[in-house]
C-alpha cells in the first residue's frame, strides 16, 4: 500500500478479531511512530505497549471511550517525556505526529486501530499513570487500540474546499 492510499483509506477501527498481533507487527508500528517529525528533533515520545488481556482491560476502564481497548490485540500508550525539553510546548504536537504515523503503519500492514484521547483530560490521565506506573514527568497523550479489524469501513472523502483559504483568510 502506498502512502497516499494509506492516508486516504485509513479509518478508525473499534472492533477487533481475537487474532493476536506478532512481535514484528508491533515493532513495525513503533518504528513508524518513532519516524515522526519532532520540534528540534527532541523526540519526547515514550511508549508503553500493552498485550496482556488483564492490562488491556484495566487500561480500558480508565476512560469512558476506551471499551474497545479490552478487545484489541495490543495497545500503545503514547506518552510525552516532559523533562529537559528544548521546546517545552511542542511535545503534544510531536507525540500527535507519532500517533498518526503509528495508525497509518498499522493500516498499511493490514491492522486497524483507533486513537483514544487522554491528555489533557486528567480524569483519564491520572488513573492510567497510576495503573501503568508512569513517572510524574511523563504524560500519556493518547492510547492506541490496535488489532485485526472485525469491521470494514469504506474510505471517506473528507476534502472540503470551503475550509481552504488562499493567501489570506
């Protein structure tokens, strides 16, 4: 699958089969995430990979919108290490780029996934940090639920020229 095809056909997948992911698939997604651009090349992203059913279920309980995580083949908690940043206010953007790369890579290798937002919703962040033993200076931006799709969603052309302004607003 080429890059434009992956971008244009990726959809949020919230239902998964019971088929496990391979270590190679997980590493491919993580490698893609870490290939993302970052401000000043600071690469503040840190990842917690969840594969155990018990941990996936407990993490799913930390957000009212994360039920599907319990059924995913794996989860990736995408965090920003806020200690010693060159560009303090950019870690969210850096980690968001890593999230999108990970989701596109998952789609390109035949998996599906969904971005579960956490930061700055501290009522989600705090229980997740406690559950996973995440240090104080590390903030979970998002959790990705990834697995083999048990649903298919058609591509959606979301291009709207009325959102585009040329030269000036």
